[in-house]
């Protein structure tokens, strides 16, 4: 008889039961998890791009890549474009985050991204 009274006391109008409270907490936890995943997706990009006038100097396995200014295109007297001197210090450095077994690759002159193995 005591268990019936305690059950009735927890389901009175105006006072949510423990099951209702747990269900609300489960829903709030699910919404919070989805929100955190969306924020992480924005904060950890899966692809990157160099600004105009720069090109990708390569991407490391860690996802770090550098952008180097594109050399000016001035032909010499014979009409040939000179080779730019090699540079090893990128002016713009950034990082992409490849997950799920993907690896970072250079997609074109200005874009890096992730590709499945």
C-alpha cells in the first residue's frame, strides 16, 4: 500500500514525475550533443583555400598547409617567364581536420581538402 501512495504522490498535478524529468534531461542532452557537433564542424574545417594571389605550397599529413604569394608573370626578352625563387616560409598558414580515415590532399592550386584512402 505504501508503494501505491508514493506513486500517487509523484504523479500529482503540478509536480513532474522522475520519469518525466529524466525524459526532459535526455532530450536536452541530445539537443546539446547535436549543437556541439555543429559547432565542432564549423570550428574544424574539412577543406581550406588560399586567398587570391596565393597558391598552396603543400599539405602535411597533420593537415597543416601553407600559402605562398604567386610570382608576378613578367616575360623576359625571349618571351619566357622566369622561374620564381623557391620559398620555404609560407606567409599564410592554416590547418584542416580530416576525420574518419581520410587524408589531406591538395585539390588544385589554391584548395586543400580531405580524401578517403
